[in-house]
């Protein structure tokens, strides 16, 4: 599964409705930009019920096995595949690039916590892992 496709390509069963496949949308954002992201998502013409992971991380794995860990906040919400262009448009208008968006099969999301995604050629990394619970937040911070 890739981080940049318009609809995940998976061989697992999918949840489908009249608006296409139900997917899980993940957006990584710096904590200071969380409020701006939530305001941008409120402009969508469908309801967004976000789940917010404050102690998350993006782990970039290089071809040689080296890792780079970027602490982040992950905002997740369900959407239909036909709504993804609107989500991308809202993210672009709010200044978030394509690396911030990740799309997964809803069933895959329900069955796993971390998402491993190949990185497009030329990015210098083999894959990245979105970790919802990186485990380094101070006690009491959620």
C-alpha cells in the first residue's frame, strides 16, 4: 500500500458504498499546526470525525536500514474514495504537502496500529512507518 495513491491498492476485502470504498485518511501535522488543520477539515462538505494521536511519529527507513524518526501528530478520519480529491484540495490550500496525507483501507486500519508504506522513487527512503503511539510522550500527555 502506498502513501500517495488516490485509492489504496489492496487485495483485502473493502468496505464499499455508493460513494466508493470507505478508507481511512491519516494526516501528519506539527502540533502547532493542529488547530489550523482541524479548521481546514471543517471546510469539507462531509462530516469529519477525527481521531487525534498526539504521541505519534513518522519513521523513515533508508535503503541501508538507517532510520529517521520525526515526532508528529496524526489526525485520522474516515472518508469515501470519491471524497479524496476534496481532502487533497483542502490540505493544499492549508499549506500541507502530499507527504502529510496517507490513505489506507478501512479494514486494514481497523486491524493494525502502525502503517508501513513504500516511498516513491527518488525520495531517498525505502519506506516509512506511521506510528500512532510512539511511546515517548511525558506521562499524562494524551
